[in-house]
């Protein structure tokens, strides 16, 4: 059993509106799973079902191989997108309360909070009220509360919103460290650069259906277009360009290099290997730059959503 | 996992530590007592006004039946035409002039009595004078008929019907007033409690929504647990506040009346007047005794038990609805449209209680309303001091419990869906749809 969380054809409707339609996902233990999709696609509904906030109409969720039970809330840490804290409660008191709701004893909660407060250097906030903190500061508290009970499964919905780059990096490193310590992470965001950085596996939900699923590298392979970024130097650039255009499909390219004689993206037909292109080019000009174009998560997202 | 005690504790501490709650707890009784003191003081001042009333009695029959008292002095004017008397009274700056015109016939006399004054006199002044004149004129008429007044006085009989139920329980008019007071107080207390703390629950639910903490909480706790925790925690805070109010109010009342020497208990409140009239025939000692026996005659045990049960039942019934409203909306201004259906039955219950229970505690209207779950807590509490058969109480309570279970289920449904809905104000139709989510 290598999957921590499995969703089997989960469906959920709100009145006439179908929020999820037969969605299945498998989240491998110790991985970071990116749950992507446009606004209103159904991501939050799926996350709420995993958190047992909403009950699915059909389908089942397995955690560690067995169906979700009420006691499983201890195994999950959830940082919702719409999040806040009691404004008039003191930071420490509130954190202890929320930890107790997750099943920690008061003393355990205190000890662990002390560790985290020292780690993030916020020890002096203990007796402040939430309303005295900035948004980013409150977010830090929410992050700590989410991970405090050391859940097997962490669910972060837009965890970096409201953080400056320094704190965003800090939180990102904490997430990676938690993953290394054995936690499994479901990560929902619209920031594709963090998906690239963090996710091992992605699933894309669009209009209540799962439209894409797989390891990030596999998905990228699936979306690659056999296109190569090429930079050449030649005495006669016009002639060389003309020759290449006669042979291949060519698109303009922008990348940084020292000379800028010829820059182009060359798309190869399905049966042609990059070696063929290379040998074709070596006879025509000096090759300074030759890179395969890898689709970004952003491109994959936009392309998938547009095509569906 | 049962988090209920944890949630109750947080809600309770959060309410009790809240600054405005503390201020209200200690300020309200002071304001109330200050108001009572001011009213008492003012009404005493009012009574303190000394006035002089002149009497021009052309018949010479009634003049001497007016005896001056502490606050009112009567002066008799003799042998003066009415116009002159008016001028004189005005000049003396007296309060008014009572004029009894000469009439040949004693029977006609009653139609020719006038009172002249700058300001129109209060009802009590006029009726006081009327009573004196009436008595004197009746005596005069009786004498004219040759009846001896002394004989009449001797023959005067006082009757006080002793009331007793078939079971042998003694009751009296005093009892009735006591029952009314107890029932009314219980019903009204419940009404106030629901309005004050129901609103508090509602605000606390809205606060959780607007601060966006709700989703974090319900990923650990079942919504119904959170709702019940809120209701119970807030109610305990409410009970605390009520107890402090009662203690503080009692102490302050005692202190204030000691300091200012105002005997607040002697104020002529309407209830007092009622009781005084009922007591008109019995002397003070008798009255105290009757009060005590009346109190002992109340079904005290029944009253206490029923108060506890109906209070809790009624309160939970309404507060779960308040919680549902809080969950359905985003801010307090949106609550108006949903408040009406809650307030209406409550107000109705109080009106039914005040008007029909006094009239006839076991009449059809009060009986029916003491069974309808939304009005039964208030109306039944008002009826119980008058003795309600146990089967009626049990039936009414059973109905209340059934409805309570239903409303809590209903409220929990709305609550569960509503707390995660932001942005738009739901219609009743949408609320109904939420039940099926």
C-alpha cells in the first residue's frame, strides 16, 4: 500500500449544480500532490470531502487503505484558503485551543508550540491578540496550527497568499522539511511556479471533472511538442535561416545568449530525432545553444483548460 | 471525539472576558437602580407639593367634612359671591376653589358642584373630593329620611369570602396576585433571556464566519457540536450575568434606599395599587399573614421543576434558530428578514400570557397556547402557579421536546451549509434547498 489517500469516483452535487463528477485521485505516501484547477472547478469541494466537512453523494475516500472515519481528523492538517482566527483571542491561548480540538493535550500543545514559536522566531507574540498582528503574521500562526499535531496528511490551499517572498520561502522550506520527515502533502494553488518547484504529482480538475493526472515529469513529457530552442552563428544568417525554414517548422524564440545571430524554435516532425536536427545544423552553422523546450506547468494548465 | 466541553469552555470564557460583557454586567443594574431611585425621588417630590384648596359652600352641608391633611389644606370661605371668591383664591395663589351652589333640593345639589383652578387637577384630587362629598350627602339624605347614622355604622358588615378548592387547598385574592406575579415573572424572564442571549449566539456565529475561522474549526469538530457548544457556553455566560444582576441589583437597591431614605418598596406601582385595593378590607398584620400563606400555597416544587424544564426547553428551541440565522447570513444587517418569524411567536406568547392568563388561566385560549411549542414555555410558565394538571404539563413538555429536536436538526442542517456560504444573502427558498445538501 503505497498510497496514503485514495479517492474513488467521488461525486457531489449541490442542488442542480454538480460540483464533482466521478473524480478519482491517488496520493502517494511522502509525495507532494498538486491539486490544480481554475476557480470554481471543484477543488475546494474535494478538499472539504477529504476533511469530512462535506459528505460525498457517492464514491469513497480511503486513508491508509481504510475508509475515512471521524477519528481521522487527527491525521489530517488542513489550511483552508478562506482562513482566519478569533480576532479577540490571544495567540497562545487560541493555538492551544485549536490544537486541543485536534486531540492534543494542553501540555503537548504548549511544548510543541514553544518549539515552533522559537523556530519561526515569534515567541513574543504569545500574549498578543490576533487583531494586533498583520495578515502575514496571522498566516504564520495558522500554518503552525495546521502542522502542530503532526498529521500524516497535510492539505494546503493557497498557503503562500499573504506572505512576502522571505516568509513564503520560509514556509516553502518548512513544507519540504515536513515532507522529508514523512508527511504527505496535498497542495492546491494557482501559482504555477510553486507547482513546478514543489509538486511531484499533479491532478487538474476542470468543470467538476478530472482532466489531467500524473507525475509532473510524465505530464510534461506528455505535453512536450518536440520543439528545440536553437542559437546559431553564421557568416550568412539569412541564407542559413532560409535553409532551415525550408526543412522544418520554425517559430521565433527569445532567450539570452552572447551572440544573437540566429535564434529560433524548431519543431520536429514526430519521426525525427534531435540528432537528425543537430547533424543537419552542424553542416550549416556554428551551434551555440541547443535545448529542448519543456512545457511549463503554466502552459499545461492553460492548454488543458482551453481544450476542455 | 467529544470536544463539546472544550468548546463550551472557550465560548463561556470568551463571553465572560469580553469587555462590553463585563461593563454591561456591572453597569446595567446600576443604571436600573439609578432609574428606580430617580423615579421614586421624583414621585415623592410630586407628593410633597403642598396645596391649599378653598371651599365656598353655600349650602353649609359639606364644608366641614373636609379635614386638612399634611399636603392639602382646606380653607372655608363664607358669605361671598362666587365671582369674589374666585378673585380671592386667585389672589391668594391657592390651588383651586371648590364651589357648592345653593340649591333648594338636596337631590339636585349633586349637579351643581364645580371646581375652579389654573391647572386641571389630578384624578386623585378630584375623586378624593368627590368621595367626601358623596359620603356626606348620603348621610344627609339618610338623616332626612329619619335614619340614625350610628345604627347604620353598627350594622355595617365586612365580608371576606374564604376561597377553598374541593381538595381543601385554601386560596385567596392575595394568592391570585402572587400567582400572577410569579407566573408573569417567570414568563417574562424567559422572554428576555431568549431575546438577549439568542442574539448573542447569533452574533457569535456571524463573528466566526466573518473572521473566517469557521473552516479551520469544522475540520476538527462536527458543526452540530460547535453549534451546541456555542449555545450552551453562551447560555452559561447568560446565567452568570443574570445571577450577578440579581445579586448586585438587590444589594444596590438596599444601599440606595438606605442612603437616600427612599423607601422604594412603598412606591405606588400599579401592582401595589391592585394589591392595596384587594387588601382594603384587611389590616396590615392580616395582609402579611395572607402573603405568607399565599406563598406557601403556591405549588412551589412544581413551579421550580417546571421552570427549569420549560426554561431550558424553550430557550434551546429558540437559540438553535438564532444560531441557524447567524449561519445563514454574512453580517448582522442581513438578519432582519429572518428575525421576524422568531420574534412574532415570542411576542404573541407574552401577550397571550399577560391578557388571557390573567383573565382565565384555564380558559381555551391560554390552554391551547400553553401546548403550542413556540408559545408554550412562556404561557405554561405563567399558568403553572394557578395549578395545571400534571398530564397537561407533561404533554406540553413532550411536544416542546419533539419540536426542539426538530428545530435543532433543522438548525444544524442550515448551520452546516450556511457557515461555508459567503457573499450572498440567502432566500427562504435557498434555505430550504440547503436542507437537502
